[in-house]
C-alpha cells in the first residue's frame, strides 16, 4: 500500500528580523475553507 | 513600460467570490461527465488591470465533488457535497476570466480531479468502502446486473447505460459493491427490448430523458441486489446544463 510520508520539518531558516514597526500585509490568500480540506 | 502591477484582491473579498462563482458555473456548465463540483476554497487570485473597466483575473480554485450528476437539472446550491468518509473527490482548477464593465466571462479553464487518499479515509473509518476503478470487473458486473434487473422489472422506457459515475467496494464485514451510473431512455419499451435491445436508440435531443441509477450488490456472505433509478424528465438546456443542447455521447 502507498504510505504517505511525513513531511520533513521545514528547516527554520535564519529569519531576517523585520524592522521595528513593520506590519506584514494581511494574508489575502488562500481564502476560507467552505467544507473541509482533503 | 512595466505592466500594471497586479491589483491586490483578497481571496475572501466579494469580488473574488463573484469571480469564483462565475468560474464554477462555467466549469459545471461545460463538463460532460461525472458530477457537479462546488467551491470549497479560493486558493489564490491575481488581477491584471487592462484599462479602467477591463481586468483579467487568474483564479486558483479548490472544488469538491457533489452528489449531483452533471446531467442533473438540480441547481448547484441544492447539491450536497460528498462527505469526507464517502471518499471525497477534489477538483483543482486554474481559471482565467475577464471582467468588463462588471461582467465576468471565462477565457480559459483547466481542471484536474483526484480522490482523497485511501489512508485518510481508513484512518477515520477503517471499514468504510473505498472508491474503486470504474473498469473493475466487479463494478462492471454490478452495473450490468443492476441495469438488466431494472429493465426487466420496470414498465416504461428501456434504459441504456451512458456512463458509470462512481463505484465503491467494501470487503468487511460483508463484500458489497456500490455503483452509480447515468442512464438515458430509449425509443423502446422495456417489453419490446426483450426481443431486440440492439434496435433501441437514445431518444432525440428534443425528447431526451436522462437519469441516475444507484445500486448495491452483496456478494458475500449472502447474495442481494438493490437498484434505484431516477429519471430527470425531459430538460431544456439551462445555465446549469447548457451542453444538453449539444447532445450527450
């Protein structure tokens, strides 16, 4: 049987710190799920 | 001159939802097989402004299969989305639309559908029946037996198979095959067809009458066959079924 492999944890890249006061734009997409996600 | 930067539009904005509704209506209206699909999620949207009243929109849509066959006149809003444990089928669609003076028109669409993974279903419901291939021998045998049983026991038009829409097989605690198949009325009565079914032809488009049959066949430990066919009655092409005017193969 085909077995779904666990997705390896994405290595935490060194995040460049945002400048103070930076507000990221609202996450515009993807939108809401109306039924369920498969 | 750099192209106009894509306008930012949220995936849950009313304009995005209106565009997605136009796209889903187009997809269902131009599909010839299988089932109607409903919008589950707007994955992404990009807008390219051409001029003040003319935009090109690129939509990535996540759809889910409903229980309405594509030939059914039932409006999409009345079609039930198949539940997760019925072994849902997802459709991924990329659609290009134009919005001119507030009116949407689909310029191109590309979709592919796939069933949910069996592991997901069995994890939640170990004994639930799973989707089977439509050309599985047990599926084909069940459809043949069910249609023959219906035609031999039901007065009225002799029905011909159009396509097998869906099939599931359960192995435990009983071995059961469940099928759904689309049918069309022919110009023969069931009685007349007893003699020479080959002579029975599908009714012409202006009298066509399609329907959907569901059947379940128990193979073990006992033997049983249940069939239920519902004909839709003659339909004139509607926005939900424009392809009816082009005939159905």
